[in-house]
């Protein structure tokens, strides 16, 4: 994956003890679906890097599953909103985007498995 200017989405998180950079790039897969490649680069003091590395290894499947779910919801929302916007032009588009924002999504009824009851 290229530098942040070459990928569709990049982000940085800075804290006084460590910093993180994330690069995200979608890629078509052979079966016709899309894959999203996420690269994280953590920099900081040794103990924090070690904890982050162990945590990412232990929770990789959960992180993959949650990211997949979140991206699926974002794609469904995109599919519901964007086609209607592409039909608008000029003043109608400006009014729709600025004055009539999209309704807030319904809360997710599924409790998180790690959430306290």
C-alpha cells in the first residue's frame, strides 16, 4: 500500500506516549466482492508497542469481524443515500446536503458481547 496521499482513506492518532497511522484501501477480489486492506503502524514507547502487538494478535478475529460488520453497515447506508443524491444537481443538491441532513440511523439492538449488563 502506498503513502497516505495514494490511498483513499488514512488517519493519524497522536498521544503523548504513542502515535498511530492507519491506511485503508479497497480492492476487488476474484469472487466479485470487495476486500478492504487496513494497515496500522504504531509508534511509541516499547511497553505500549508490546501491549498493542499482543492485543492485536489476541483479538484479530474479533477486530476483523467488527470491522467487517461496520463496513457492511456503512456500505448499506451508502447504497440507501447516495443514489438519491446523484439525481440531484445544483441548488437542489446543495439544499439536500446542507439543509436536510440524512436521518440518524436506528440504534443497533444487538448488545456487544463484551458490554456490561
